[in-house]
């Protein structure tokens, strides 16, 4: 389990994308589980945690899309 002492969405998204499954701990959010490169939404959680997971999952999906340069 990796620990993130600060909420850094881009760094967390990069970690989730690379390792694909596992768990992380983020200060002020707690333990977050991820599977298949996406953070899993807990059944019961605070609104701040839901917002953070949604934000990080959108960052992950954006970074998975190929970027074409002309």
C-alpha cells in the first residue's frame, strides 16, 4: 500500500494507471482501492471522497486516450 501524505491527483492517477490494482492511502481521504486501473467508489463515503475519486478517474481516463500530433 502506497501512502500519499498530500492529495496530488495527477500523481495518484499515474500510480493507479501503472499498478492497475491494489490500495493506496491518501491524507484526508483514507484508504482507496483500485482495480483494472480505476479507483473503486466505496458504498458509503463522504462527499469530498466521492468528488476526489471522480476527479482522479477522469484524469486516468483522459491519460489513457491516445494523443495524436500533427
